[in-house]
C-alpha cells in the first residue's frame, strides 16, 4: 500500500481511446443509510444511541484516519474521549498480524481454498482474530475476494481464495465469521475489480515509468459483475461483515472509493451492507464526492502520506457546516462504524494497541513519523500465538495437493539416502523476515510479498523437517540448496533413493519490485532456474518428487510427464509450519485431500492474456476491459475446449473413492418475489452546531501532520485551505446526492446479501461416496451446475464439502441448491432469474471428473 514517488519516465503509449468511448459508471444517489435489520438490530440501536450524543467533530473523528505512521497501527481513526470511545485501530493483513512480533504467520488464503474445508476457514479466521484482539487491533484488514483471480499472474491472487465465486464466497464468509467471533471487525476487500497490480495507482505507475494521470479502470459489465466478482461479497455481507475496503482501481472510469454505482447501488442498496466502507490506503480521491458516493472511513486519513491535510477531517466538518454534505450522511458513517464495533463485541474486549507497526524497538515516540509526543514504551512484545501452530500445521497439510503419484508416496521412512534439492528447500540467508514485507524470494517460499504478509515467528523449512525425519530413521540426507549448482544436483540425484525437488514462483503487491516483477508476475514459469533443477534431478534419479510452493499456477509442461518424476505436490504458501505440514503428507501421517483451487494450463496462452501491462489510453487511465466476461480459469478452458494438465478441483489421495447413486429432489419453496417498498427516511442524530463550536480547543498542543476534525477559523473557506473551495455546489453535487427521503428498495435487494428469496433452498441433491482403498482419507465431493443458456459456462461450481471416509465406508453426501445457485443476472430486469434453459447437475471429484449427472427439475 505504500508507494515511492519516483520521477516519471517518458510514456510509450499504444492506442488512444477517445473520452466518449470510455466505459462509464452511471450515478446512483443518495447513499443508503443503515437500517439495523436482522442480526444488526442490537448493535445498530447502540450505535444510534451513542452517535446521537456526539458532536459533529466527534463523528467526523471516527471517519478519518489520523495520518500515515502517526500512531501505532497501519491505520487509526480519531476517537471520542468524552464518551470513552477509542480511535479504531485497523491492521493488516489477511494472513496474520502484520508489522508486529510474537504473532503467527498463517497459511495464505489460496491454501484455505485448496483445503476446500469450511471448518478450517472458520478456525483460521477465529485464531487470527484472537491474535489481532490480543495485540489491541480492532479491525483486521482481510480477508480478500478481490482479486478473485481473473488472470493467473495477478500479483495478489494468493491473498484471496480461488478464481471461482462459489468456492471463494463460502470460505470468505467462514473466515469473516471466525474473525468476528473473536471480537474483531473483519474487512472484506478489495471492492471491486482489483484484478491487477499494474496501474492500480497512478503515482505508483509513474514510479515504474508510466506517466499516467489516473489509475487503471476495470471495465466490467453488469452480468459479469453479478455472476462473478460481486458474488463472494454478497456472501460476506450475508455473513455480517463489519467493513468493506474499496479499491485503488477505477470501475468504468470512476474511482473505487467514490463510485456511487458500486458503493451506493451494488453494495449498500442491493446487498444491503450495514457496516462501513473504508478506503484502501490513499485510494480516497475527493471530499464531498466520496462522502456522497458512499465512503464511510478515510484511510490513513491524509491526502497523500503525511501531507498533514485531509479530504475529510476538518474538510468533512466544513462540508456539513456549509450545507454540501447532509448531516445524516455523516451520522450514517458514524453509526455504521460504531455498529460494526458493537456487533463483534469490541467494546467488551478493547485494549490499546501494544505494538508499533513502525519499529521493533521497545521505546520510541508516541507519534512515530514526526518523533513527537512522549518517549514511551511502544512495543510490549506480547506473545499472542497461543497454540495456533497446531492449526497452522494442519491447514498446511490439508491444503497440500497431490498432483501425481506413481505409487511412491507416502514415503516409508526407510529410504537410505534422501536428496533435498533446490533453493526452495532451505532457509533465507537473510533470515525469515530478512526482506521487508517478504519482498524477496530467498529460500523456501511460504507467503507472497506486500502488505498481505505478517512477520514469521519462525519458519520451519522443508530441509529442517525432512532432515529430522530421515535422521530419526537412521537414513542419510543431503541438501543442495543452490539452484544453479547443476553439477552437484546431478551428482546427488544419482545416489539418491528419492530426490525431493523444491521449486517456487512468487508474486505480491505493486509497491515492491522483486526480480523485475512489479507485483504481478512477468511470466508463470518457475523462478530461480526451477525447470532446470527438476530436469537435472529427474535425468539422474528414477524417483524424483517435485514440491511446488507458488502463488498460483505455474507451467510444469517441460517435466510433469518425465518418467522419473514419480510425484508432484503443490504446497502453495503454507505459512510458518511449512516443512512440518509437508512432512506430514510425505510420510503419510496425513492423507492428502486437497484439490487444486485453479487450473494448470499447458501454456501461458491457454489462459489468454488479461493483464494490461502497457498504458493503452495515452496519459489517461489504462483501460482494463473485462471482455472475457465470466469465462476465467476453468470456465475459459471449458469454453475454448482447452485441455489443462491438471484441472480446477483436481487432487489425489493415498486412497481411492467411488461415486454412485445421484438423487435429485425438488423441495417446497415459495415463489420468487422481487423486493418492493421503500426505506425509512434518513435519520438525523443531534445538531450540527456552528463553526464556532468546532475551532481547535484552546491550549491543544497540535501534533505535526496529525489529522484533526477541528477548524483553524470560523471562516470556512480559510479553514479548508482549498483553492477550489466554494465552487457552485450544483456543479459537483450529483442529483439526489443530498436527498434523505425514503428511497425505493431494489428488486434484487431487501436483505443482507440481496433478496432473501435468493437463498431459498429449491433442490436437494445427494450422492454416495465410497472409500475403495485401504486407508482412511478425505474426499471433496464437488457439485457443478450447467445453467444451460448459450452465454453460460459449460459448468459452474456450486457446492462442495470435505468429508473423511473410512476404508470401505460409504457416505451419503447431501446438499441443497438455492435459487441464487440456479439463477442468472438479468440485466434488463436488474434482478436474478432462473431461465427456462434445461439445467443439469454434475457431481464428482473435480471439474473434469464428474461421473454423476442428472437433469434438474424445472424450478422458479
Ligand atoms: C507527465 O504528464 C504531465 C501531465 O500530462 C506533464 O506535465 C509532464 O511533463 C509529463 N512528464 C513526463 C516525464 O513525461
Ligand atoms: C459499467 O458499465 C457497464 C456497461 O455499460 C455496465 O453494465 C455496468 O453496470 C457498469 N458498472 C459500474 C460499476 O458502473
Ligand atoms: C479526535 O481524536 C483524537 C485522537 O484520538 C483526539 O485527540 C481528539 O480529542 C478527538 N477529537 C474529538 C473532537 O473528540
Ligand atoms: C496488550 O496485550 C495484553 C495481553 O493481551 C493486554 O492485557 C493489554 O491490555 C494490551 N495492552 C497494553 C497496553 O498492555
Ligand atoms: C481540504 O481538502 C483539500 C482537497 O480537496 C485540501 O487541499 C486541503 O488541504 C484540505 N484541508 C484541510 C484542512 O485538510
Ligand atoms: C463546502 O466545504 C467543502 C469542504 O471543504 C468544500 O469542498 C466545498 O467546496 C464547500 N462548498 C461550498 C458550497 O461552500
Ligand atoms: C536475497 O534476495 C535479494 C533481493 O531479491 C537478492 O538480491 C539476494 O541475492 C538474495 N540473496 C541470497 C543469498 O539468496
Ligand atoms: C520468469 O520470472 C522469474 C522471476 O522473475 C524468472 O526467474 C524466470 O527466469 C522467468 N522465466 C522466463 C522463462 O523468463
Ligand atoms: C531415469 O533415471 C535413471 C537413473 O535412475 C536414468 O538412468 C535414466 O536415464 C532416467 N530416465 C530419463 C528419461 O531421464
Ligand atoms: C529405481 O531404480 C532402482 C534400481 O534399478 C529400482 O530398484 C527402483 O525400484 C526404481 N524406483 C522407481 C521408483 O522406479
Ligand atoms: C491551520 O493552522 C495550522 C497551525 O497554524 C497550520 O499549520 C495550517 O496550515 C492551517 N491550515 C489551514 C488550512 O490554513
């Protein structure tokens, strides 16, 4: 999230699009106000009570961060000391507490996806939430469903789950429930269309040579938005998520944090989101505009890092006093923030942050960036790890996908000589945390780079764990961890009973360049001579097992079918227990049951090329046209009749399973009814007062660059210090933007996650799964649906479960399909509808191994 501002280099533009051809985002106003329906009722009521007692400046304080690196957390709002409400501490990341110590480093989201395990998603969320809470963080900046994974080389895909909305949606929701059950507000991010690192922020792109004036625009049609990218966010809202983070990119040439169609219409009206929208760091681009378009919290609060100025803070106070932003809108911001705080029980658990994101020193200035305030203890080194290492080890093992096994796994432990080959087996010579935000690829890879990271408490390497195992069994073990030492690799492989070859591919966030990769991967091949390392081993050892640590798919085409490559495992980004998790699978203590959460194509071209890596609109916003629609990952491969090496949902076990006896039963559900009626009018809580009420208090010692809600003077224009202050309001207040009267409820709206009727269960499907092998194992039955229309994907995943089955045991797996599962988004009706095209259900063990199928009965 932090960028370095470097002098821009000359632009080499491709084709230039004229402005009137650019994708356009229609206005949607006013910004919906929270209503406290359903499980929000109590929290909403308490929020309204407390906000009603607040002055305008106090409400504004809650909405605005106090400035970059001023206080301890990566983002912290002002508080309301008079009412005992602390500032809110927001802290990265989606896989553990970032920029801290004595915390756990959990497996990345992509591994949770590979586990296909709802319980583990929940438990991981809860364990992370406990660590945030114990460190004094109120808001965890995660989990991620945007990026969803449109393109295999998208830099931050691994922070999220999988390029499938149903798999992502379920695990996203379980993670959120876990985090919030631990008393911490979860943040569903990034909303929306944030599918690439290149051009996500114009100033950052200037740093790597593109003189663009605006950030890239994700141009997404309405159907693709609903059926793909918005889907998991609907699940998040249904799960009661407290915060949503709007994204850096534009959507249809309107910035994510001031896009009224995305925030007001899709998120707050249609999905009826009751929590607050927080900006990504410096993704906030206007004061009044963003407020009316639905933003509720500005992070980290300043216009640019440490400018000492803010679009909000004093400016938000002023814009209410000068009548531009209606008071009810600021009331609603504060209510949404306080409701989320109460909903998760933060008021019962709150402690001040006891770590500093900016230093590991014990003592420092209270206001770090400006070295002001008392010199005090800033790090208490509180160990918050509990026994989470056990869960981390289990998720690591349960997310390791067995892709190939020529009867060589599990290892017996009796192997005489075990060769460990490749840099990815060993440790980082700089130390596990030796590169800031994991911004290098040294040693074994267990998380990507960027803000989506945490510091490791330790990192068990494969070398360490496997060496322990071999020595315990009185074998010999040697490691060549220099991936360029081909002679030594060949010599070792020749003697080995088994060669375990470790390879990887990394990616991360756009503010760090690793080996010339600006976040997004430049290619999807292995890093660090990986293909040559595998081949050097395989040409010399007839029992070569390859272990891949990667952020997504990599090309294995050169060697996957080499006769001496007897095994392939994908271990993803397993976190701190990496080596132990892997050893559990290699030595058979854990029978692998994970399934690939993405497609493994034969070539880069088999995925098509969606990333825009050259400016294609002159100096203007690069245009990312999502013309492939819903056809990403397996949907695209199916449509193009492209055969992958390993398909989405594929994974082997040490046992085998058989599928039979598909049953389909129509359930009694009432008919679909579009939501109707109107909301209440916007409530206004308390009085705004006058400018003179909001002058800086006498005697306040102002911290340099700190963002306050107060004014220097009662002259509002002077207090704003804004050169363009006071433009004729009609020129920039959108029509309806200040209208607080009752508003129509959208047909597809009316409940959390959309129309409640969408979640009615229409059909029950069951199948029998038998373990036909000799040992217990986990299977993930997967249910896919063909929606049958000419524009539909061949099949789409809808349901899955991970179940443990004993040898010879038969299990009846039963699941239900909801109306949403069978519907398409009807652009004209602006509602979901079940088309009359004949629909088919498939059940099996992967997206291409679907032995059971049946026609679905007609339902509505
Ligand atoms: C970048 O673009 C701006 C605005 O179009 C222009 O003023 C500036 O000279 C350009 N800089 C470079 C290095 O091309
Ligand atoms: C973007 O434009 C497309 C095409 O007009 C439209 O279908 C879609 O709803 C728009 N989305 C947003 C967020 O503006
Ligand atoms: C705003 O928050 C800051 C920091 O927490 C605090 O010092 C200040 O008193 C708050 N202002 C109001 C009006 O409560
Ligand atoms: C820090 O963490 C400990 C243990 O969770 C907690 O008791 C304490 O209140 C927190 N804050 C401070 C300032 O110690
Ligand atoms: C108000 O916002 C403008 C940008 O819109 C900024 O230039 C100005 O510095 C802000 N004022 C304060 C007091 O932060
Ligand atoms: C009201 O205040 C805001 C925030 O300072 C400013 O951007 C806007 O131009 C002002 N509008 C009027 C009509 O004075
Ligand atoms: C570690 O990573 C840095 C940054 O990518 C690189 O320059 C260095 O060569 C690496 N060192 C080792 C020992 O791998
Ligand atoms: C792909 O990128 C990685 C990382 O920068 C690099 O090590 C590798 O050599 C590249 N592969 C090819 C085929 O260029
Ligand atoms: C497989 O390994 C053996 C050594 O065990 C070697 O002799 C043979 O050439 C290898 N096969 C291939 C196809 O490289
Ligand atoms: C490798 O070759 C050795 C010696 O010929 C043989 O005993 C062993 O079974 C082979 N291993 C595999 C996995 O084929
Ligand atoms: C308000 O006063 C402070 C302290 O004198 C000054 O630094 C700041 O620039 C002033 N802001 C505006 C918008 O005039």
